[in-house]
C-alpha cells in the first residue's frame, strides 16, 4: 500500500499514515520500518504492508516511496 505520513511522535517511537480513500489513519511503530526512523518526516510518501493486530491494523515493512 501507499500513503503519506500524517504525524510522527519521535519521542514515543510511532506515527500515523494517511491513506487516500481510507477513513482511519494507519498506525506504525519504529520497529516496523525498514529505514532509519529519524529520517522519516511528516508529508513523506511511504509504501508498507498491513498487519492485523489485537489493536487494529498496523503498518509494517515501511519504506519511503
């Protein structure tokens, strides 16, 4: 999937991705990125896979597009 990073909380090691046409934002954690977490910026276009968790869907294998 592709999306745009909407918000990053560097101090808490997570963020949210906005996907066009989707109502909810997708959560991602630092551990699910394939790039250096500190290099990600709000507004970056990213590609990722989705994983179902007990708390909903989460982005994994996140990389910049």
